[in-house]
C-alpha cells in the first residue's frame, strides 16, 4: 500500500509541475504581452516602459523559472487590475466556488444514486427506460441555458429563489441544480451498471439464499461494492464542476474563482489567469489522488503489482 | 487513474435492444434534419441572417399575438430574422463539431494506438499526457486562449480540437491493447508482417467502431463547449449567429420576452440530444459494450 501511495504521489507531483509549465505557456501564447497590457492606444515608448516594468523583457526561460520559484511558495504575483496579491484574491473567492461545487455534488449524488439503484433493480422495465432518458436529457442540456431557464421560472415567475449574488444558502440552490445536472448522467449510469453487476454476483445469491431482507441486500452488500467506482467518479466530477464553474458563476453572478478568471481574461490580467488555471488543476489532481487512494484502500486488487 | 483503466471489451453481444435502436434512428433523423437545414436552409429561407432592421426589433414568433409569417420565429434585438439566423447557426455548430472531432480524433487516436500497441515507456508517456490533459480545466483554458488571441472561427476549432482528444486516446489505447493480444495479430506478426502494416490493417479497422461511438459523443461535447464559449463572448465572433451567441445576445431581453432564448436553446438541446442518441444507438447497434 505504501509503494502505491508513493508512486501515485510522485505521478501527481510530476503532473502538477507539467501544469505549472502549461499555465505559464498559456499566457505567453498570444505573443507580446506588453502590447496587450498597454492597450490599443499605446505608443512604442509606452509598450517598452510596460515591458521593463513587468519584467517582460527578460528571457522567457528566466521568466518561467521566476514563476516556478514563486509559485511553489504560493506567491502568484500581483494582479494588474486589482493591484492585490493574486493569492489573496483566489483565497477570497475560492470558498464560494468550493461551496458551489459541494452543493452541486451533493444534489447530484442524492439524485443519481437512488435513481441508478432503482433502475438497476428494475432493469429493462419502464422505470429503467425513464431513468436512462433522464440521463440523456441531462447530458444534452446546455448548462448556461438551463441556468437562464431556471432563473426565469424559479426566480422571476414563481419568486422562489434569488437569481444572483451570494447572500444565503438559497443563492446556491439554482446554480447547484445546474451543476448537478451535468454530473447526474455519469453518476447515475455508473451506479446503475455497478448495481446490475453486483446484484448478479455470487455473494448476492448467497445473501438471498441466507434469507436476508431486500433492503439489507441492496444497502449493505450490493451498494458497498458498487460504491467503489462511484466514489472515484464523484471525486472526478467534483473536479470537473470546479473547473467548469466559470459558466455558472457568470450566469448567476457568483463571485467565485471562475468569475474571477473570466473577469481577468476580459481585462488581460495574466497573473490571475495563470494562477487560477494552476489552482483549479491542482485541486483536480488532489481530488483524483484522493479518489485513487480511497479506491486502493477499499479494494486491494487495485493496488497494482 | 481510475477512468483510464477501461474494463475488458465485452464480446460482441449482437442483440440490440429495440428501444435503443429506436434511439439510433431518432438521433439519425434529428441529425439529418439539422444537416439538411445547415446545407440547404440558407438557400430556402429568404431572409438574410445579417440584415438588420431596427423598425422590426423583437417581433414575436408567428404563434404569439402580433406575430406574422414574414418572420416565423420572430426577430432579435437588431431586427434580424430569427429563423434565418437559426438555420445559419446550424451550419456553424455542425462545422465546428465535425472539424473539432476530426482534429481531436486524429491526435487522440495516434496517441492511444501508439501507447496501446508499443506499451512500455511509450505507453507511460501517453498515459502521462492523458493525465495532464485531464487535470487542465478545459473551459477555462479555452476561454483564456481565445481571450488572449482574439475570437475567431478557426481559433475556436483549433483550441477545442487540441483540448478534446482525451477520450479518443483512452478508448484507442484500451481497445488497441486488447486487439494486440488477439490471435490474428499474433499470426500476422509470425508471418512477418511489418509493424506499420499490422497497425493499419489489423488494429485500426477493429478499433474503428469504438472510435466512431466516441466521435459522436465528442462532437456533442464540442458543440456544447463552443456554445458556452460563444455565450461568454469568447467563442465565435459576432455577427456570426452561433446559437450560444444568440442566447447571450437575447439574455438582456429574456425577462420580458422569454421566447428569445427558447429558440436557440431548444435548437442546441435537440441537436446535442440527437447526436447523443445516435452515439448510444451506434454503440448498441454495433453490439459493443464499453463502460461510459
């Protein structure tokens, strides 16, 4: 188990270093940053001054090494627009994004696991078909459109929920539902197939022969074994939700990390963009590492040779 | 990583469930209608999707009070005919979807096949590349690149194509690894066939069906992503009538006239649903059973 842990950790660190490099390259891809910062009306002298002031006249390798050295210590530089430390900006906004992600994941699990189980138990019957239809609909729905529709219906027409901002838990309900919609199809399908496989296996037959109640069989035996892939997919889906939160946050005006990234992209605020990409990627890496370790702990067969 | 270890290919079941076949044909029908609209629509619909007429702003669709057949789906905030823009937008969605799938399909398949076929160090590198790509927040990176380089039609295709190859690579790799161990490949190897020849004539045709299923799913994803990018203003540039952009432009008026976001939104939803149905149906009609 320990070798597995070390190996996975080593891979995770390598991936993190690669993402560090990629996030740096991302903001240098448009060519001359100084021109973008200076704006369309700048003179050649302005551009030169900016280039020197922001350290953009140094060789690219030196800029990169500087970024790496500071980033591993948590110093992501200063935002051009907000004039604050980027790390502070991200720390302020991250709780909102994380809350949103967790709300979305909770709703998704609450819907997907029961529905998936139900579909598995009644495999082939109309309940199964309806559940699969729900999965299809969830996959095809553009998230931003669903968000707008919910805003009109629940927010404006029925006045049940607030449509923007973050004030109370109610502000997270609609965005959470929209986020959940994107994760439910995958989780539901996985629960369903996992339960179908578990229910047709030997140990379930033994449990039935022993005379255990249906609920006990479902809950204690089948679900526990079907849960293994669901846990890791749930962690991955959370990572996707956090990474994709930018759309939802913009629609519902939630000032999370995604919204910060969008503002910064529109304002060419490169340090922020670079740092947000890195932070979101690191969260995803951490989540998948956690999921893999959890899986390996639950199922020794996954620990590798 | 967990999602990279696909379970072994089930033997061809061959028996497609009737409902799923229905899904396949429904999906094919939807896709066919949209493709027809994209190809011939602009010729059949008389209005120009770019012609503004400020005296005809926000005319309601024909089925509502005050609508007329001159603009069957109404007009947008600049007086441009909605039906014409919708039909033109179909072209944009389909072209972007296809172009992205071809690009990402090429990249992903090459990587996956190389990793699956050669194994060892090559496979380690391919797996590492896939892991890195999965760690990147795709929407954010796409937005950043387009934001920094300026929105354009070809840039969107390029960015999405360079970002959406992961599932192609995973599936290509997994299926190649299984095909590699089959008897006829060993037989060809013993007979002295060159490696390239084995790759082209034994491996590729047998993984093609699985890749076709992935292609439909990735196309749906590409269309949704492009819509999201355009919705945020960093995708296809105006005045091109990308459906996502149409929703964004209509957003300001949606509280007074909700129908403005219904039309492009429904079009997007139906198209993506159709492609997904087609992909699911393809998977069942071809009798393969991959984990999703």
